[in-house]
């Protein structure tokens, strides 16, 4: 299906939803913002049919006997205070391992008045979500100016920090923590 067909299907579905649920009106500017055809050329995207590992992830989750129960729920913490709690630990304790879930996309918009940096967190260490061998502050794709947004191709259970950029252009405080999940 072409990008234009996806857009038409999304518009039609939103219009039907607006007819049946008046509290959920059709907002064409939002659909165009995140799903306009040119977005696929500008923002990072995941493959249309999913990540190549999708089938093996499905098989691994099924073979484990618990299905997707080990895949965590989505969790977002804004303006965390005090010591930063890790979202990498399972809810049942650090001894439990979070299962890698299916591929998904995290859409992030910087609604603050200052630039922020996105960081993928693995074992407490921050990496660029787009170029993992580069520190996030050194990757221009990981920097979001005020009012800008991006899409991050990711997997359920992956953890991210959004950090303020300090007055010297370095990493500031964590202003948001996010774990992609089911």
C-alpha cells in the first residue's frame, strides 16, 4: 500500500471515529503532522512490515510459555525528582528480566522552550537512539529544538531519557523517562 493510500485510510478511519464518538473529533492537522507523506522522507521510521526480527521475537515469546506477560507496560515519568529510578528493572524486582517485545515507534515532541536530547538507556548508560555508538549529545538527530518532534523506531521494553541541554551545550537534568511497552 502506498503512503498516500495509508493517509487516505487514516483520514477515513478518523472521520468514522468522529461520527461515532463526538468526543473524539477528526483533527486533520494532527494526522498531517505525524503521517504526512513527506514525514517518511524526513523522520526515522521502522520498516512497513515491521522489523526483520519480528517473527523471531514472536516465536521466542511463545516458546517462553508466558507469551507477552514478560513485556512491560509503557511507562513515562515526567520531571523525576530526587534519585533517578531505573525503568530498566522489572516491576517484580531486578532479578526478573524484561522481555524484548515487538518493534514499535515512539513519537516525541519537545513542548518546552529549550532544546532537549533523546538518549537510549542500556545498563544505565545513555546512547543515541539513532546512532548507538555515538553519545546522544554528539548526535544531531538526537537533539530536539523547541516545538520539533521526531519518531524513534524502538522495541517494547526499551528505555529512554529526555535531557535538558544546559547553558554550555552539555547534558542537563533528565526531564522525562520513558519505557516503550505494550
